[in-house]
C-alpha cells in the first residue's frame, strides 16, 4: 500500500473515532485532520483549502443571512398560532408539528427552521401540558426528511450537488431529488407518528427555563389599530402563556380583575401580566403589544434597536429610596424600566410608583450600548442583556416572506442559480432592514462552514492519494459486478459515517468513492451520487450526526439510545426507498 494512502486512511479513521468519542468540536477535529494531510505532503495547500471557495459552502453561508431575516421579522411565527392549534392527542400534536416543518424545510435550511420552531413548540407543550420529549425529536427528524425533497432543503444536498457538477458537469434541478425524497418523507412521517408512542420515552429537559424564581409584573399596551383589537383573550393567545399569566386589565381607569377568556380586547387597554423574564421576551414579540410605560418613561428611536437588560440596584445607587418617577430614570440612564422583581417576588405597583431598593432586579428596555456604558457603574451590581430580546420587526414580515418566495421562484424557474438567488435575497434582507449588516454577520455559523471546508479538503486527500479508488475497488470486489449492491454498500458506509461524524463531512469524504465505484463499473454516476446525497442528509440514529438532532438533545432531555431506538429503523426505511427508486429514476446505464 502506498504510504500516502496509508496516511490518508489513518487520518480518516482518526477523524471518525475523534468525532465519535471525543468532545472536541467537529470543526476542530476536521481541521486537525486536514492539517496532518497537509504537513505530510499528501495534498498541496491549493487542494487543502479549495473547499473554502466552494460554491455550495458560500451558498450555505448566504442562506444563514436569509434565514436570519425571516427570523427577525417573525415571518414564520404565525405557524405557531395558525397551524398548531389545540391538539387532542400526542399523535395529532406530532402531526401538526411535523407536516408544516417538513414543508418549510423543503424550502429553507433545516437548522433555522428548527431554531425558529423550537421555542414555539416548547411554549405550546407548556400551554397544553404535553411532554416536549415527544415532539422535539419528531421536529428534528421531520426537518431532515423535508430537506430531502428539494435541492435547497438542506446544505448537504447543495454541497453534494456542487461536487456532482464538478465530477460530471450535471446539476440536479430544484425538485429532482424529490423523486426519492418525497416518498421517503411521507413514509418517514407516518412511521414516526405510528411508532413514537412506543419508541419515544418521556424525558425531562436538562434545563427548565421556568425554574427561574424571579417574577416580574409587566404592563403592556394594546396599540390602536392592533390586530389584537376585538379579539378575545383566548383568540389573541394571551390565556396560556408559558411562565406568565394575565392578572388584570386596566381599561381607562376601570380595573378588570380575574379576566375571562372571552373578554374582548380594546385599543389602549393596559394589560398587567405576572411572570418570568423569558415570558416578557415572548410578550414583546406579539404584534400589537408594546410596553405600557407612561410618556415620560418612553424612549426615542425605533423599538427594534432596543433590547431587554437586567440590572441589579446597588447599595450606592443614588436613586435608592426614590420612586422610579421621581428618579427620572429615563433621563439619567436612557433606559425605561419595564418591570421590577424584589427577593424573587413581584412588586405589585405601577412602574412609576415603585420605590427602588438595593437588590431590586430591574428589567430595562434600552439601546444595546447601555450594557457597555453601565457595566462598571457603581449604581448597579450586575448588568446583563436578556438573550434574543430585541423585538421582532413584524411590520417587515411581509417583506421577508416576499423575498423568500422570490428566491424560491427564481431557482424553481431556473432564472438564477441557487448561489445567485441566495445572494440577491440576502442583499434584499439587509437593504430592506429585515436584517442589519451586524446581525447578518452574527447569523453565520462559522463552525458549520469550517466543517464543510475542512471535510472537502480531506475528501481531496482521499482522491489525490488514491485512497478513494482503493476503497471503491474494495467495495466493487465485495459487490461483484452488481451496481445495485455496490450502491447499497456506498449508501451504508455514508449512513454510518453520517451518524458517527457529520452529514457534510460524510458527504465530501464518500463522494469520491462513489464516483470511482461508478467509473469502475462503467455505470451512470447519478444513482451513486443520489445515494450519497440522501444517506448524508438523512441522519437519524445519533444526536451528533446532524446539527438539528444536537439542537433538540438538551431541551428534550434525550439520551443517545432515544435516537438509535427511533432513528435506526427510520434510517433503514429511507435506505430501502432510495434503493428502490434511485435506479428507476436514474438508470445505471
């Protein structure tokens, strides 16, 4: 065996083992493997870093920006209210989660779809006393399945498609992969709904946000012209808020206590809520509700530029012992007090009448600069921003939806390539204010891009060293002269690698093997490429194989065995569907 092949296969084995058993990030492990190949002289620098200029990688980076614009405007949050509703059973709840998610994932990258749906589903579970562990794995799996239906559904398909273009000069059309993906998705969703009652165990989340003992009293105002006007409390979604309840309504000085679910909201109603800080963030993202601070407490500038900040009043604060109104808090700090918590209990007074005391936790609405300006101030013991507390730009939601629809439309008709359409869409998101430049930069998951680029570099090492041809010859030797058996073997290897390492890394590592196998058998490359594409994108058996599986791992309180128990059979179902349909849709000859 040539020494370069030996080094490459050793590095590949080491990468697989490290990703399987070590806690190091996939990006660091793959970069380490790429470094070894580079230092050993297996590949040159141009080959090692060629993957970082890959069109598929750049497309994924740009799609992060598009998804961020959709998220920040709340363009898809209406799904939680319109489609989820009130389920009558766990199976119906799973169906209401999975089918919309699968549809959305066909046109949006899986990761942001799951990220946007997770808080909606968590709140939904709390509202209707459902076990979140019965829904989060189905959420992730349905996103993965939906991503198999179109070329843009998952970044993995984009990466493999770009490799296919380089290997054969042929690109998949928008819905071509759906010939395998759609049947696999339908069968997969049915399998999850039917089997999860036995295969998914109730688990307790590792972290429960509602364990926070601090309670705030928050006043919100129903704006004139708000979509909430004339809706009942139940219809407005204000009755079953997670970690918060509506205590009373102040209607032009008349107090409505013990508010009925059928009470209809009116313009300028002041709604008094009691709950934890995470629920305050949720309130701020409801269209038509704004903090009900008095005029002299309000801030200048658009609300979208402000965030929520928690600050603890210190012993040396000059305003301790004074009411918030008398302290002229806004004029002194450029921040409006939204709520106050004291000793973990709510302070049952109007904001302006609360007398500040050392140790009080203030929930402030302020510009992002407040945190830096007051971090070392003697007036506060602690100043920290509340995560993801900037209000949604609901007024721009229709713009984000239109941009997203135009992107899909242009790709579908072949007017623009996926990369060009995504770049135009990302530019429009920034130009229209759906997503600011700084937010666009923060939205890009550089770890994912490093995994893709380094994985492609190792794939180049497989190809340049001859390791890919060696592995391909071994597979062909086991499969004889039967292309179907060889394709099944390649799918199996890709499937195992996907669940042990990551989807994109598995795709770029095995694709050269698939190409070499097809060439050795003098067969059409397409069914082999489709097998790699589907096997790499369909990761179900472990949490580390795909980022959405890992995203729901902690919040769902899952164990590794949960993924293998329900995801193992699902992987075999998708494998069987691919083996049956791929040779028919793309014949070997």
